[in-house]
C-alpha cells in the first residue's frame, strides 16, 4: 500500500552537552525533511588472486546529515533552531510592547561555544502493521540556514544539519511501546511571515529597495565527518566551527543606478567630461530585512516578526545590467558580511514573539 510521507514528523531538542541526548523535544511542520543516517561504503582495491570484479566491500563510517525545508512558524519553537545556527541568544523583554519579547540571536564569542542539538525523524509505516520507524541523531550541529523571500510568497527557510551518531528506533508512533512524546503542539500557520509584510534595506539612501527576490544564508563550516574520523570508532569524533559567514543575494528592480555606480566608483566625482573613474575601494554598507506575520499577535498591537541585520557587507553586482529587447531592467547584487571587532556584532537575527526565553540547557 502507499504510505503518506506527510504523516512523518520533524523533531529537535537542545542538548546540555556533547554526548547527552536531548530530553525535551519540539516538533515543527515542514515541507521537506531529507536528513537522516548516512553511511559510507568502500570497496576493496584490486587484489592479486582475484578476477576483474570487486572482491569485497566494507563500511567506512556512519554519521547523520541532510536538510529540512520549513515555513517558519514564529510563535515558539523555531527560536531553538535560530539559536543553534547563530550561537548566542539574548532577550529584550517587553519589546516592542508589554507581553512581547525580542529575541536576538548572534554569533558566539568563541567558535567553541556553538551548541549541540539532538534531531529525530518519524517515518510512518502502513496502517495495518507496525512498520513505522524512528531515526534519532545525537550530537548535531546546524551547518546553515537559507532564508528565501519571493514577491507574494511566505518566508521559506532551508536548514542544513550534520550529526555524529544516528540510531534507529522502533515502535515510536502514538500508542506503541516506545511512543515518542513532544513538548509542544504544532503551531498554526498564522505566524508564518509574508514577503509583502516587511522590507529590504541596503541603506545607501535609507530607503527600502524594490526587490524581486532575496536569499540570506548563514553558513557554518564545520570540520567534515571524514576529517573527524578516528581509529577505534565508526563515528566522527567532533565537529568544530572553522568559520561562519553571512551571504545575501537580491534582485534589484531597477529604479536608478546609484548602488551600481557606488559599487564601481565608490562615490568618485565626475571630471569635466562627465566621466567617473573606477575605484579599487570595495563598497560596504549595512543590510536589513524584515518580514512579519499577516496579523498581529493575538491580543497585541504588533505582529510576529523576524529581522536580519548585518552592519557591514561588501557588495558587488552580478555583472553589469543586461539590456534585453522587450524586457525590463533588473540586476542581482551579492554581498558577504565581514568581520567585526566583536564577533557577536557580525549579524543580528531577531525574533519577536511571546516566548520568555531560549536559554540553552546546561
């Protein structure tokens, strides 16, 4: 019989330390969940005494990894993933109004401070027999997230994970011997932000920019499973953060050449002939995008809100604007945030909701 994938479950929880499975588990609706155990199988090299076919195989290692695409409900549990991908959390209580809190997720003060998570995935089975299976992944890192905004669409996020130790779990469905429990109910769709309820600013002139598409990536590059393999264990030994970067890409619905000109000439003045020389100076500026839910938080005067801010991004255009007969002008700009004196100032990811805190357990 056909088994519905939509009956599966994406779950995650905060670990108090490496090697300690989470005890509080949250679930979130998702459009696609494609992470789980990953094993590497290798084949014997050609051997004398054999024929001309592979003579054997062995399992090299096992780890966990993959992606999940989520339309983020801002009401509650998405904050745990935002904390894990960023590294550090603080909260401004009563902002923007009483009963609403502004959670600010920023890079850690030290690369070794990135938190560990546990992940689990429920894979449904056929209805007449107990053929469902669970996957549990210990010691996971959030290797990145992409925020995607398109005109007239809801905000979409794509999360990338890598983990040390996966296991399978049987009889985890409701009413079964080892049924999984959850600390939350699924959140409703009303808190998912919309692209047309927000703004994108690259503050050359402090005005919101007309854009037909935006992606913002937080990229955490950890040591790879292969690099972390040690003698005596099939599991990676650790995952250490090597670097963290924020990359933004957006398509400008062309109104004027100001930003394009600044990227090329860095504000140089025209000479007597009206020419502006190219400048070797890289143009930098801040970036902010905001997306909010369609309605206010129940009983409040403000909506659920997510905001990404980076104080210094080096911008470049994806080539010169292309002139196309019968078309209209647009140009993609790409920027990478650069190091700040204090690592925590590299970016800010804000979440406004009614949750008191996202303090990582210790």
